[in-house]
């Protein structure tokens, strides 16, 4: 009964949960011991640390009990406890593997759309001037991971693939579309327009498509470049009157990958040449993937006929990774660096670094370097010491009062409404959002937050935190609003 019940419960969870959640939190668990205490069935599960115990209890406990109860035909209680420290860690039971990532994602192609996150080094600074660069302008260098092979004639970084792209709820739609393009270029989602803030993995995703296509078809004509490189090519060919060379270079491609098309703003000749290349490539059923910091209609100083083309295929947003995904990224990257990180430390770092993957990687490097040079084990205290500058800046800049003012301004209510007893939705909703952000971005306890919101009970704050946190996972518009507020507060 023990093996069958737990196995069937895990099978159900494997179907219900996003792949990254399942692999991070459920798959490594040992099998639960099943017993009958007279009042019902008890599933006793030992977990390695307090962070994992609390997280499984709060996020999955109710669902696990319900699933096991459905299967057993009687109530099941989940009893969580810590594994003894002195005992050797139990070998994880071989839980059922998830369906193949590609087939699973493609089968649910357009459900729950959010976007992608990756691990890559920050790109080098580009030409940021408003005017067209001169012929002597230095071509932007391609960003590569430390130790990665040099870029090839396709300008692709072979280290950026789908295999090392950390998957999760936040990247479902963009990754799905990218897999479609890699498997059948020139068909669906052409052009594919990916937008989002800095450091969220847009470049990793487009490189992954190019690398996958070349793996499947080594003769494919693929080119990756930053928008500034295209600008430089246009200027050089304009000065030399060699536009046939420009057309020969771009119009014959099978796949064009171009980063940061917002840099075309105000550059009329560049826009004209890109429009011509765009039309030529689509006419021959070649594929185009573009990235930008904003959606097509949000681009400024770019011709409307071009932005309408950008928006004619599929436009997907890349969102900041959720907490579970940030933890998974840290654990994955730490393993790649040969310095496995304890889960509680990854949880601590992920809770304190939320902006984007680039900052998350930077924090990881600081922790690993600090541990190496101090010859100490990686612990929460060590991470706190390594990141003390970052944490002190956050704590100094973000106060509950500042959160209340920022949220009130954003939703156009009075700051006094944050403390009042008024309960209309137009006021209660922003107040709950402010409570949620206060819990996320400050070190205040629930009672302390409640006191700062007009002396409310801590259970009121807890309700707001759970409500907004749950809705954030399902409501793209709310997630965008929260991201804007968090970025504003972080300066």
C-alpha cells in the first residue's frame, strides 16, 4: 500500500505541476511511510531541512493530502518532519520522470503564457548615441559565458542552448514558441517577437533556437546579431554604395536572430533596409526572431509599417522568474560551477535578489567567491556576509512607508487610505498589494506590517500576502503591475 499510494500520488503531481516545480521540490523526496493510526491514513515524510519542510507544507501540503485521499478512498494526513542530522541522507527514490520537455510544452503550447529565463553573462555596452554610428564605430562584441567557445560565423554562442535554459512557469509561452520555431522554421509564429526587461534571458532564448536549428540542419543559413551591428552594416554599405552586398548578406538567410530592435529608433535608413530584409525573408519563408525591451506598439521613433510587421506574428513577454525558478537557477548554476549550494542558502539568496537573472548570477558569484577565499562552507550566514552591501542597500532604500506611497500613487488613491478602515475594492485591493510588497521587499514581520497599516491584525496581512501571491502566478496583468512597482521601489 505504501509504495503504490505514494507512487500514484507522485504520478498525479508530475502531471499537475510545472516541470521545474516538480523536479525541484517533489522529485528529490524520499518515499513517504504510509500507516493507519485508527482515524485515517498518515503519510509520514522526512525532508532534509527546515526551508524545504516549510515550503512543501505551505505550497503543496494540502494538494498532496487531497490527492492521496482521492487515491486511498479515505482521509490522508501528511506528517512532515526533519530527517535526523546525523543520519546519512536517504537516496532519492526514482520518481516517474516527467514527459519529454519538448513534447509536453508543445502539447500545451498556448496555456499560461509567461516567459523565459536563462543563465548568461551581461552583454557588453553598445553604441547608445542617438545618431547613426560612423563607419569607424566599433562593432559591438558578442556576449559570451566565461570559458565559452568563441563565436562562429553564425555569431552564435554554442553554450546557450535549450538544455541549459532553466525551465519553469515564467518561461512557458516563450520557450514553447521558440521550440516550435527551432523544429519547423518558417511556419508558425513568424516573426517571433520577444520582449522584456534587461537580464531576463531573451538572448539565451534566441541563441538556443539558432543552435538547435544548426544541430538539426548543419547547412542552415543562420545569423545572430545585435541591432547595432545591423546599423553599422547599413552605414558602411551606404558610404561605400554597396547595398547589393548588404542584401546578399541578409536576404538569403534561413533564420535571422536580432537583439534589441529598439536601437533602430530614429534611424530612418536602417529601418528602410531592415524593412526590405524583413519582407524578403518572409517572402521566402525564412524565419525572423527579434527581441526588444518593450512590445512592438510601445517602440518609439520607429516607422509604423515596421512595428506592424513586428506584431504580425507572435509577440511574447519575458517576465522575471518566480521564487521557485530563482531557487532552481541558483542550484543549477552552482552545480555547473562545481560548488553545490545548500537549498536553504539558495532560498535565502533567491528571496533577496528578485530583479532579474543577471543580478541573481552576480549574487551567486559573490557568495561562491567569498566561500572560496575565506575557506568556509556555504551557509546562510556566509551568504548574508557576502551580500551585506546588497542587503543593506535594499533595507535602507525600501521602507513600508515608501511602499505605501508608491502603491497609492500607482493606483491613484490617497496615502491615508492605506491606514483607513475603508473597504471598497478600489482601496482594499491596492492596500493588499502594498502589504504583499512590504512582506516581499522588507524584513518586517507580519505583526509589524499590520501595525503600519492602521493597526491591522497579522492574519489580515497573511491573507493579503497569500491572496496577491496566488493571483500573481495566474494573472499576467497583475504580475506586470507588481513588477513595475518592485522595480520602481528598487530604483
